[in-house]
C-alpha cells in the first residue's frame, strides 16, 4: 500500500517532513514555495488515490497560480499538527 492510498497517512507523512524542515531552519517562505512546487508536480504527474486527493487536484486545476499557492499554504497549515514526531 502506498502512502498516497490513505489521506491520514499522507498527512502524517507531510507533517513529519514539515517538522524536519522547520528543525533544519527552513523559513516559512521556503516551506510554502516547496509545498507549491510539490503540489504542482503531484497535480500534473500523480493519479489521485482517494477522494481527498481528487478534490485537491480538482481545486488545483481550476485555481490561478495565486490560488494554487494559497492552497499549498493551507495544506502546510493542515499538517502542522500532524505526523508521528510532533
């Protein structure tokens, strides 16, 4: 089973990566930019595995670049209290 198959596991995975980035001293601006780039890649290259991912992809596809960046920032906020190491 892939990490992308279960949205809760995906959020934990992202939360762990966010905490690691923060511990390494990455600024919020850099984290948000990385989230945007990852979101852009996932929307273009990865088939959604569940309903939540299908919704995120649909929102990404209809959004302007500014809206996509806001969606990426919201995903960062969503996972800030997730993960196995918080």
